[in-house]
């Protein structure tokens, strides 16, 4: 039962660690999503409605309109109301249950701008806003199309098209320009080829770090015999004090030999920023390749995501991470972005369009064999053949990461913790981690554009090849059983106070007490103590158990048992006295 409990604890510990790692990576991706661009979903009033904003066409007073605007902003459906009011001003009632935006795009649904006031009141009522103050006694709307237009203008915002990039964004933009060169020159305009070249360039830059890591692995491998000698000296002892002593002695060995276990983390710490940089560049090429301010990228996403009825592009986006999906759809379908100038969500749509002048010409090709890798492989989305084929990316990611992990472990130094290799719990937890890490990578591939997943996949292959090459050029040392025994003899020879491990069947020296169990009494139960004392009685010659001595001749020693003297000098003297007496 105790053994099973120990195995369960180890297994649960590994599972919890895996879940924590999953949570950390999810947090990273969430922060990347926020930074990579998102649609504008907040609704605010640009200013207080005054009488100077009204015309003769308005049916409501400035106070009524201002109050209605406040109610819309306070509503939990403010973004929806804003979008539907813009559509109503264009002559489409999006609040109807059978409304289909695709019919607007195809021209099947005719616009009715004259019905804008009635549509607006219907929208407000369905979203829980009282509309009776905006009707006359007959129930007809007092609100006019001019009132709807005034409300729409109140919610408009200005996009800062002249905003400068921050320090980090500017650095990413410079890297993005280099990435664009890889796309256009050696990649012939292919975003996928540019990504592959970027991965190759990154691996070449990281070769010195890989060599340094291999050197550290060789140094640690050289210490393996002495480390195992330390562990074998305390083999079989699992108490906390002994384990702490083992750890301390191994750390002392590492320090003496100039090896740091943390040195293997250096390549990861250096490569991680590059991975994050590429992630930002890939998901938001409008900002980091074209150089548009983050606010303009976010406004463009809002325009692309907005329904056609509201003046947007009506693109169905699988993810709001960055602008890669929008740009890939615009290039693939030849969509015009001229409508951005009249998009009613922003007061300066014309300036936004002018700031993006020439952007369409710089959009790279995201296709690979006719498959648009700028799209996100949404899980279980088989709405089209293209969406179905994108499901293969996470599957390939899992297979490549799983195979790469096995190959990398084969050619890399794998530290062992004593009998860890024979520990069922350790083997089970290692097996779980070998599956969990590729599974998490595959899961994250569902959350990012397929081009990012392709980069992860290709980089894993390159990293594995690099590991094999470095391992062949700088092979790890191998040791025989005699090397491990020599290390144990060396360790025992240096420690004069520790007894040499002997054969358990060999006769014990009663004058030497084993230090291996010198502090067992601090951790033993009463039953174990009794067993230990009984074993000691069997192993040691105690004074009370010595054979009886010969009775003395004089009266004073009659009936007294004397201990047999094993000292040679006394025996010789007694034999001599007896011989003299006989003579």
C-alpha cells in the first residue's frame, strides 16, 4: 500500500506540472492575442449631443438623444446595438430572426433606408431599451433617419493613423522588414517559403548555443560515474536526511568540477524571444511588416469583421489574432477595401484608407499547394474542403513533435536519478510527458494560423537534425561497469571515515560498527528498533554472552566466572606459570 501511494503521488505531481505548463502557455497565447490585434468591441460616446448637432430633420431633442445614447452605452449589448443601428441607417434590419448577411452581399436583399427609424426602434426594443418616449400617442415613431444618423455619429471614434511605433514594436518592424525580404527575394513572394527561410536562419544563428549546450552535456556525462558512486553509497535509504545529504554531495561535486545544471536553460532563454518575435510578425503582418500603427490594424480588423449590412467586409474570421487571416482572405478572394473610407464606425475612414495605400500590393501569398495557411484550423470545422484539410496541421504537429522528442532524447544526455529508470512511477510519468507535450503543441495549433503551426513543425524538424549533427560531431562519453566500480573505489578511498562496502556473507569485525545505519534510530518504529537490537546481538560478541572462564584455585575466586582473556601476552604468561608449577 505504501509503495502504491508513493507511485500515485509521483504520478499526480507530474500531471499537475503538465497542467501548470499548459496554463502558462495558454496565458502566453492569450497575451499574444491581445497584443496581436483584435476587433474594436467597446462603444463610447465621442461627445455630448448638443442642439448644434441637430437639424430640422431631427424628430427628437438633443436631451432625448443624449439620454438614449447613455442607455445604449450602459447596455451589455452596446456593440451589437451600434452595429445594427449602422445597418438600419443603410436600410437593413439585422434584428430580424431570418436576416442573412450573405443575401446583402449577393444583392438579393434590397435596402430600405426610408424604414430606418422603425428598424432602429425595433432594434432598441429587442435589446431591452424602452422606446415609448420616442413614439407619438398613436404609436408611430417620432424618431427620424436624422436621429439614427446622429446616434451613429456619437459613437464614432477617430483612429490615430500617425501614431509612432513603440520601441518593441519598432524592433519587431525591423525584423519584419528582414522577414519581408526573405519572402520577396528568395521566397518569390511566398509567405510560407519566407517562414521556412526564417526558421533556417534562426537555427544557424543558434548553432553556437547548441555547441555550448552539448559541451555542458558532455561535462555532466563525465561526472556520471562519480555521481552514481555517491548515490550507490546511500542506496536503499529513502529518509529525508539521507536524500538531502545525497543532493548536497552531488551539488558539491558539480561545483568543484565547474558544472552548472542551469546552463542548459540558456539556449531556451535566448531562443524564446525570437520565437515570440516571429509569432507576432506572422500573425500581424500589417503592423510588423507593413508598419501600420496598432490602432489602425485594430480598426481594419473591425472593418473586415463587420457585417456587409453595416458597411464592413463580412469576413468570417476563425481567430482575431492579428491581421494574417484577413490579409490572406483579401488576397485569395481579390476583395476591395475601398469601403473603409465610408465605414461608419470611424469618423476618419478616409484617412485610414489613405494610410493603407499600397498595402494590398504588399500582401504576400499565404497558399501552399492551393491551401490558404493564413487561416486558423478551427477544431472540427469541416465546412469546406479547405477548412477540413487544415485539420491535418495539428495532426502533423503532434506526430512530428512526438517523433522529434524520441530522437532528441536518444542523442542527448538524459540524467538519471538513482534507480529512476527502474521506477514504474517514473516510467509512467515520463510516458505521460512524452505524449502530453506533443498533444499540447497540437492543441495550440488549433488556436493560431496554420502558417504558425507550419513554422513550429518545420523548426522542430530542423532542431532535431541539428541535435543529431552536434551529437555526432561531439559524442557523449560512454562508460563500462568497471568505470563505475573504479569511481566507487575512488570515492571510498577519499573518505577515510567511511567503511568499505563488504560482502554480506563475509564474517563481521565485532570491533567496527557500520556507519551505514548509524542514524536509523532517528527514523525507526519500536518494532524496527527491536529487530535492529536483536540483529546486533547476533552480530556482536557481548560481554554477557562470552564463554565461562576456568574457576580459580584460591577460595576467593570460587564460584566466580571469569571472562576469557583473548590477549596473547596474558595467555603466554598463564601457560608459563602453569608449566613452572608442574616442574
